């Protein structure tokens, strides 16, 4: 019998839910100015792009407004424009770096809809490949992520610098 080792997943599963863990992960990370440590790939004018530390697939990105807001209907016009610009850039960067066959792009509004962070809106951009769903999640409750987050971060950050025309 072969064993698949995915220790990064246990960190997420076993996290104790304390008052400090209830703080907004997006607000706390964006304020730290430690982009590489926090996997923040790109900062736009009104929103930013962060890698999902516990991804569904390699390259799983989240596009998040800076403003702490949980109501989609309260987004301002300039926030909406920047969010969608960054979603487009995310697709382009992922196409260049990872060459997926398709994407899931969406937002979970409210706890019952699957929002892990329900008080701060964020879009998920998940690259998909033919055959990326296999028996592992069904039989072993394990998702295989084939590249280290740090390596994906470097590749994607380079692509965002090229796409945006900005310097690091």
C-alpha cells in the first residue's frame, strides 16, 4: 500500500478556532506588508490577489477588495472595475504559467453558500485541467497539489509583473 503525504492540509484542518483566528485573514495579511510570506501576488488600486494557502488546485487564487466588506451590493464602481481587471489578469497569468484547460471563477456569499470568510468578499480563480478530479478526494479525502506554493508564487508573481507593466 502506498501513502500520500500532504502535511500542509493538516495545518488547516487542525487549526484551533480562537478569537485571533476570527480576525479577518485578508485584512490582517494585507496590512502586514509581507507579501511573499502571506502569498500576496499583486496589489491593485482597490483590490489585491492572494494565493489560497489551502488550494483546491495548483494556482488557486483569490481576488479581494482592500475594503472590508461582506455585501456584494455595496461594492463601489471603482472597486468592481479593479476586481474584474484583476480577475482577468489572474486568468491571463495562470494561462501563461500553468496552461490550464479551463477555470472555475466565483464567489461564495454567506456561510451556507460555502464562504469560509463571509464578512470579506473575495473571488476564487481556480485553474482546471482535464482529468484533475480523480479518485483521491473520493477514496482518501486527499487532494494532490503537485507544486509547492512558493514555486507557484514566484512564477505567478513574475507573470503579474509582465501583465500589469509594473515593477516588483
